[in-house]
């Protein structure tokens, strides 16, 4: 089972990459009130049960994938 | 004289400079390979040099912080061995939770290099056997020191802020350039003292950072 991990910088953390992209978009006439940039990780886990897969993905996130000081994460089971 | 361990991860690139800096002040450097373990009783101190361990993949320092050698470093640190992380070494120590905070992408989004003036804040530590104001080179893309707002005051109160930039080059919170752990035997520093060892390098303020490891 594949689990997607969406990692984003916390709202209170200055996201310099997101801001640079936002500035370029604004510069080209795209009106928007924010742009935040993170990363997406796809874990292909040897699990068949959804709850087991999510539990293992959580364990992996806590181990290394995100830094709780500066980032948040969300999980989704992928088809 | 026990040697000073110099750790090499894949992608470390200031390793030879640090090795030579340790030798230049009359200490004995010893390589530590990232996949190996060591006995803490064999070493006087450990230095994690700068570079781009694991190509800065995921987050700078995150993967190196989980490498086998870190188990021995944790053991040594817990037993009071001085551990100094420089640049990427600082990032690794933060990611290993041996130092508070995290180093984020510079606010300018640019890799910053050049010489900076620093002012020492911390006092009560072997690492503070350095004059109060130094001139050192920086070279980093992820140097913006960040901790949660309520933690910053605590770090200052506890004397754990080690160095501050006179002019903030990267957006670091309160211009923090270096911090210490609560026992003051682990230190992280963003600038590169190993690049300021001889006058031909442009300055010699880096020497004290290595001599202070001998105490």
C-alpha cells in the first residue's frame, strides 16, 4: 500500500521559497494571497491494511521525514 | 594526549581543513567514519565539520543525524565529551536533537559566503575560551537559525546562545550564529573557524576554537 506524505513549513515559519515563488507570480499578474512550498513523499509500504500502513507512515514521519519545530505533515492513502 | 575525532559523512567537504586545523594547534586529529562506532574514552573531543552530508537531501543534516556514528557521538556527548558542530555539523547536531532549534533556508534564498563579525554571548563553557569578538568566514545556504519564540528567551537566560552575528547575514532569529546544549559540552557554530587559522587565510581568529578543545 502506498501512503503519500505532504510536508509543509509551519505557518509561523517564514517560507522563503514559497515567498520567492509568490513574488514571481505576483510580478506576472497572478493575484494570490499566499504561496507555501513543501515536499511530497510517497512511501511504498509492505502493508495491505490501511490502519497498519498509516501507523507505519506516522512512525517514519516522526523518525525523520519532518521536523516538528518547523514543519507539519499530512498522510493520505494512495490508490 | 587523546586524539580529537573528526567525523566524515558522505558529502562532508570541510573535513580536511578541520583535520589540519586541529593539527595546527598542536592537537592530534583522528578520522571517524560515519558508518563506524567508536569508544568515547578514546577521544578528547569530537568535531563534525561542514559540507553537504547526504547532499542536503530531505533537510540539511537530517539523514546524517541518523547515521551509525551518531550513536557513539550521543554516548560521548552524554558523558561530557566536548562535541563541536561547524556549519553542516551544526545542522546535524540540531537534527539529532543534541542542540535546540533548526537551521532553515537563508531568508535571502541565496548561498551566503564572506567574512562576518561575531560577538560572543555565552561564558560558562570550555568552548568560550575564545575572545569576545571574532571575524570568521561563513559559507551556507541553510543558516537561518530558528526556535520557537518562547524558547529564545530561555536560551538567552540559560546562557546557551553562544555567538551572535553583528550583521545578520541569513535571517537568523536574534542574529544567533551558535548555540550550546544545557550542559555546555555540545556546541554548534555556523561560521567556519577552520578557514581562519593563518594570516594568509585572511585572519587567525579561528585558532582559539580548536585550542579550547584541549581543555
